[in-house]
């Protein structure tokens, strides 16, 4: 290991749906955080790890900071964000190319003054008129104190290498904390539940309200075969039929796509069984949230 090896934790923060999880997966080079067009897809703090010859980046993907809903679930997610900001070496704030919103400014106010902050202006591949980028960068520099500002696309990987260089400069000189081949510190059990939730949001889109989640009922390793039973939790009886779909088509599609991603991620065959449970008010039930892995 080189004498100038750097290693540290980096909190990825921003308002909901700015592309934090897509950017994390791009930087790590593997899917460790689920993504969808639905705001607040990320609900847990998820560590993604990238180790190079001279740096170990430990990314902490946080939920988007929620200002509009005061449920117990959202309070837990907001607490997760503020706690992460106090525990990391460096902050990577993600801002969507186009404009700086009031929600972005609320996130800026949360950033502690004693941590360096790198700004990633994301989704630049979607920006039709590239001339709009420079004024946005100038405005961002005026509104925040950033050690670096890097335009980037998590979808295409454009400028990802430049962003990693900017982050490396702010990390402390120290040995690696995790093994060189690690990509996340989350368990397969956790990742399985997240992959089913991703497919749920992606396949139902705006049809399904925000009040849905997943819970692992059984996870067994039988040789190289994983037997995984997952319950999809919805808040209303009407949502159950929506998730199942006509003749069970929606639920079958969710299971098929989730199983395919699990086998790719885990490197082995998966037997996946999914069913739907109705639990009214689950997002305000601390016991239920704790069973799903939300931190108190």
C-alpha cells in the first residue's frame, strides 16, 4: 500500500430524486443502491465501497431529505441524514442540473461547517442547452462553500473520474478500512429486500402510492441456492390488488426481475417467493419499521 493512501467516508446528500443512488452505483461500478423515478426510493443509509490502488472511498448513500411529510418513517430518514453528516470525513452534495430549488437550499443549511463539501451537478446528460450549465455553477458557488464543483452524469459515467479525483483530495491519509474487493457493507438479506422494492416502484410507477415497502420473511442458503421469501407491505387493501395485477401478472413480473438481479448480484441461483400483506399505518408504526431495518 502506498504511503499516500487515502481512505474515508463520504456522505452523499441532496433533496429527493436528484440522482444520488444512480451516482453511487456509477462510482462504485456495481448496483448497491436501488433506483427508480419515484422520489424517496432510498430509505436507508447504504454504504458503497470503491477501492483503487491509492484510495478507498466509502460512500454513504442517504435518503433524500424530506420536508413535506411528517410520518415516523420520514422522521427516521431525516435523522439518518443528519446523523450521517456528523459522522463522515467528507460530504458529496448532489444538485440536479437545471436550477437550484428551495429544497436544495434547505439541504445546504444542514451541512456542517467543519466538513469539506464537494458539489456534484448531476444529470448533465439531460441538459439540452449546455450553455445553461455555467450560470448554474456560478450560482451554486455563490450559495455554498464547496471545495470543488464537478458536473457529472451517473447514468453515462461522464466526468465520474474527475469527481473521484476531487473527492480523493479531501480524504484523510490512512489505511483501507474494508477489504479491497468489498463493494458494500450491507447483507445479502438487506439487498434482496431492496431489489424487490425497486422492482415494485419501477413496475407500478405512479400507480402505487409511496406507502409500500418490503420485509424478508425467510432467507436460507442451501449450497449455492438461496431461498428467499419476501413480503410486500402495503397500507390499504386496494393497493394489494394493484400490486398483484390481473391474473397475478404484476407480482410475477416483480419477482422475475428481482430474481434476475439477485442472481447477478449474489453470483448464484435464487428461489424467490413473494406475496403481499396489508398493514394499515405501517409508516407510522415504530415496531413495524424496526422489523424492516429502519434505525430508531
